[in-house]
C-alpha cells in the first residue's frame, strides 16, 4: 500500500514496539481516555544533552505524517524524522532503578546517560 498526504496507513513500519511497550501504551490510552482517532506520535526534536530528543505521545495525524500500524497501535511519524528513527525499537523498562520507555536506536552514534537524547 502506498502512502499519500492523506495520512493513509502504510505497509512497512520503520520502528518496532516490544510487547512491554505495547502493554504500557495500551494501559496509558485506557487510563487517559485517549480517543481512537489519536495515534502514537514518534519523532525527534533538537535539544537534549546529545543533540536530539525523542518525541513519544498520543496526537492527531498532521500534514506530512506517515501512518503505520505497529503491533495493533497506530503510529504517526513525520516523514522528515524517518532518517533518524528507521529500525528503532521502543521498549518499556520497569526495574528497580529505571522505569520508563527505552529507545534502542541503531542510527544513534552516541546517547546520553539517561537514554532520552542522542547524536546521529
């Protein structure tokens, strides 16, 4: 299936969500009563101690987005961000000293200690 500017669902997702991340995202969607028309926005923005920080949150589709279905979750990504995120895995960690979403990005040449910013 080919994508157009009409936010059509595309066939190949550039990222992967682990079962733990899917479970946590589903729980957040239910607890926060997030409407079905919202998708999970995954992206990057300038800033952070390593140059880029990750964007992760529920949002409405916007112009310039590609839309994917990943493990039953509608994922939104601005086309310009794909170069930084292709092949990335998002996990959810729930340990004694670390709890939250973890980004395993093969495009990052280095990451900060907290794991939320990176250099490409």
